C-alpha cells in the first residue's frame, strides 16, 4: 500500500497487523454502533507532524514556544465545533469521551456531590457513575431507568420526584445503548427546578445532532454537552466539551481539562477533529445523518416482523439492542461470535436489568453509522438484518454460514469503504 512505505520497510510486524485490520474493515460489515470509517483527509491530519508538538495551555496562552500553527489549528477546530453544535464555547482537547466526562465532573462538582444519570443496563455509560469506575468513589451517582422497556420511555414524573429527593448538582442525559430520544426539555426543566447543571453526553449521537437528524440538547437549554468525535460524527478518536452560553462554566471546564486532568493536547488529533467538523458542516453530511436513521428503521422492520424483542421496542436513532437470549435462546456472546464468523461485527451487550453477566449477557447491540458511510441504503440494511437472523438460526450449519459469508463479502465489494465524503 502506497500509504505505508516507511512502515512496511521498518516494522513488518506492525505493518502486517495494520494491513490485516485494513482488510478486515474492507471485507466485513462494521455494525458496532460506536464505530465508523474516517476520510483520508482526517487520517492524514491525524498522522501529521503535529504529533511532534507539545502545546500545554490554550491558543495564545501556551507554556512552550513554537505555537503559531498549533494555535491556528486549535482555533479553527473550536470555531467549527461552535458552529456545528450552535454553542458559544468549545474545548477540543479531551483525549476521548471518558476523560471528557471526568474533566466535566471535576469542573462543575465538588467531591461528594450527587449526579443523577441513566443506569448502565438501561442504556447509560460506565462513566455515568458505574461502581467499577474511579469517579464513583468521588461523586455520588444516583440512577434512573426506563419506565417501560417495550417503549424505552423514561418516567419523567418519577425523575422529578427523585431529583427533588436526592438534590443532584447535575442531571445527566446521555447513553451508549439506548435507542430512543430523550425529552431534553423535561430534563432541563427538572434540572433548573432543583438547581442542577444539565449535561448531555451525546457521544453516540453527535453526528446525528450535527446533521440535524435528531434534537440538539442545547436547543432545550442544556448547559453542557460532552462527546467523542469518532462515532456518528465520523472523526478521529477523541473527545470534546461544549458549553452553550455560560462563560464561567466554560472557564471551569478549560481549567479542569488542562491543567486539571490532562497534559499536552494531542494536536494531530485536534487537527483531524477540525477536518471532520468541516466535513460535518456540509449538506452531504446532513444527508448521511438522515440516512443512518432511515437505515436503522429498515433493520427495525425486519425484527418487528419476526417478533424478535428490541429493547425500547425499536429505534429512533442509529442503534438497536436485541434481546437474543430472550427471543432466540442464544446468548449475546454466542451471537457476537457466530456473526463475526460470517463477517458481521457487532457487540454483546447487557439489556435492562439483565440477569446474565456482562461477559455473556442477553443482548447484542448494533447500528448503521459505518454501513451507511459505505453507501448502504434501506434495501441493503434490510438484507443485513435478514442475514443476521439467518445466521443465528443456522449457527451450527457450516454450509449455510459459508453462503452467508460469501453474500456479505459480495456486498462489501459492491460498497467499498470510501476515501472522501466532500
Ligand atoms: N465504547 C463506546 C461504545 O461502544 O459505546 C462507549 O464508550
């Protein structure tokens, strides 16, 4: 490959692993809802000489010299992020989603303060206070759940009661395995009522918000949004914290990111974020975001027809969570393995109040961001859902699985991973 001339000569082991991954990505269907394919331009910025530079501080206020180009890069990234998400302040330095959340907690809370966030098995995220995380030792996390797993609805009256009782300093809206849209207006109003910050972790749906395919929490008065940049937003691995309007909040966040938590920002990564933000500002990206939703709906139709249980009853975003254990008697881990064998990569996932273990739970989680990047439309996505079920029904039938794998390889060949989007 012409991109890797030096690597190939110098380090065969890593070169071969990279080539293996390139082939895997090209020849299989990427259905993990938090993954995507970035453009060559994003990869070039990420692989640029900016990786050589230390830039502690912020544009115009750095600790080391030689910052004329890093300042330019970071300022461009900030301006584009603000435009993309309609807000006044952006910190583009968080190295990923988890450090973005940790910095955000330390910016806005004192140790011992209470955060009201979504339960992990109901769709929340580890960094929203799961007991295995270090931050759960610092702050007090109280969880809310879906009222009804067949609709995904949250009981907002109950949430208000819990907020009044628990007196959180922060109300957290956001998820990594929830297929419906949250009522940001209600959550923001409860937060105001109890004097809490309203924060949305939109890591999964950042691209859908940027593409105006789903609601922007800032339009409903949310104070802060944290996100990653590498999921639906289709950028490099990284994080970001946005503040809607309050300068004092933005200042606290900047301080909490650096020097509070991190050292030198990864400027190559920030450059790649800027490139991805410019891509996301285009009409083509809006079309992409809307197609992600249409494609997920097309998959939903297949599972509805076959009576396979979806948590939340279906999807209003990019992902679906299937109860494969309850519906088909196959565990999440088994399903993940057998689907991988035929070229469909997704992940096992706990479902609401799962009785099984996280390493072999009842569910699988998958989504349409990456296959939509490949150019799949509704008809291909419907076929992918059918092939998923066909594989699970024939999990011990080697001949059938071989046929399915061949069909998937043909689909991948017909829709190669693109190099550019603008
Ligand atoms: N690992 C990410 C996901 O798959 O949702 C979230 O951290």
